[in-house]
C-alpha cells in the first residue's frame, strides 16, 4: 500500500473487521466505499478467529454475495506482511498468527493492520477524496490506550519496527505510574480513559471535594469538568497539557498539519478538544516556531458515529487486492 487514491476497483465486496477490547465490528463495503452490511458483537477474547470467521460468514449469507477479501484492524504490534499480531495486551494476545488462521477459515485474502493505522488510512482517503491530493494526516486514537496512525504524503507510516506512531508510550511524566508496557509515566497513563479514571479515583481517595463518584468513566470526568467541578477541571487540564505536547511533537516530527482525534475518549467532544485548541493558540502566540508549525493546522474530532477502524480495514483490503491485480502479485 503506497497511495490512498489508486483507481481501478471492479465492484466486488470487501469486509472490514475492527477488533476492539469490548466490541468487534464488521462492515462490508463496495467499490465506492458504501456500507452494505454492518454488525457488532461483544469481543470474544477466547475465540477471536472463530468469531471473526462467523461474522464474515454471516455477512456473506446476509448479502447473498461473495466477499473478495477481508481486512482486520486490531490493536497491538501487527506485522502486515504475515498478518501476525503480538503484544495486544488489552485483548490478552501475546502472539497470534491471525492472518494465516483466518485465511484457512475463510479462504480469501486477509490483510491485518494496526487499528489506528487502518483508521488513519480511511480518514486520509476521505480527505484525499475532497482535495484530490494525497493527504498527510495523523489519527490520534484515545481510548483504553493511545496511539497514532500516520499517513504521510499518502503512504501509511509503519517504520522498520512497525511501531511508528505509538505515541502513547512516549514518557509524559518520568515520576508517574508504571504503564502496562513496563515503562513509567507513559502518555497513556495520564491521558487515556483508564488513566483519566485513575486520577479521579486518586483525588476522591485523597478526600478532595468533587461531584465525581468512585470509579468514574473518562466521560464522567469530562462532564463534571464542563459543569465546573474543580477536581475534574484539574484532571482534564492536565490531559489537555499532555495531549497538546503530543500533538506538537507529532507535528514537529512528521510535518503533519491535520490531526484527527478519535477513540472512545473523543466522545467527550468539545470538553476534550477546546482545551487543546486553546493551548495551541497560546503556544502559537508565544512561539514563532509553533505558529509556523501549527498556526494553520486543523485539529478536529472524528464523529463518534463513524467506524474508522472497520472502514479502514475494508479500504485497505480493497486497495491491496486492486494493487495485486494490477501488479500481478500472487496471493498468499
Ligand atoms: Zn507505556
């Protein structure tokens, strides 16, 4: 996959599957990226492969039509070459040859991609479709963890180690708590959903005066902040500080000026976005460098009704089978 706007699909159907910590979503799309089928089920961690195969088979039966290829978006470390997944801690996967197992079950080409990268691919296609230019975007997924999918000059960025974009594990607070990855003070221990909830619980345990009840969701904390709760405002302010730094680092490292924020925490809407935008405006006023880097940048939220992981997985599958046909590359 090297470009987001290759022509030449022939109207067959592809399925895109987004495997999340709580929910697995399948969509089937046509060559114009229209959704013909969509179904979600609670993720069955004990039999992921069977569950995906059943969901795709159900879609085939429901549509009465063959599916030419399946894309799968999944968190963790993904080798898009052989479709294997490792270190997907939130799914309890240490190592899984997902691509080859699904290929045996379904008998069609399978393309596995990191979920934030799949989402970034789809979002960049939407942007490219409206501007007719290869887009550079970062899709910042904030949910149980944090990672960025990066499309640079139209190409999905993976890097030699396939860890490109894992900004959730850059260190935000060297004195902070230990992250699931083993490092201390990673960005996601502060600004992802569980980290936001943990900070609220710490404030409650310390006897701080707040409207929050124990074990709140990230959404509860943002709602309390919008209502003026001081503890919640302190936490969401800290979250905005760290996300602003991450966005600035992304922009300075990659040259990207379009950042789209998605994932479960993005459902907080303006309560998440506006504090980030106001910090960037302040930095632009203080620093000619930030002004030059981010002064005309677009930082937006993806609507929570969109399913960028599944749509991106389907778009990748469609794109890759198109490439194979044009280049005469054999199927795995
Ligand atoms: Zn970490």
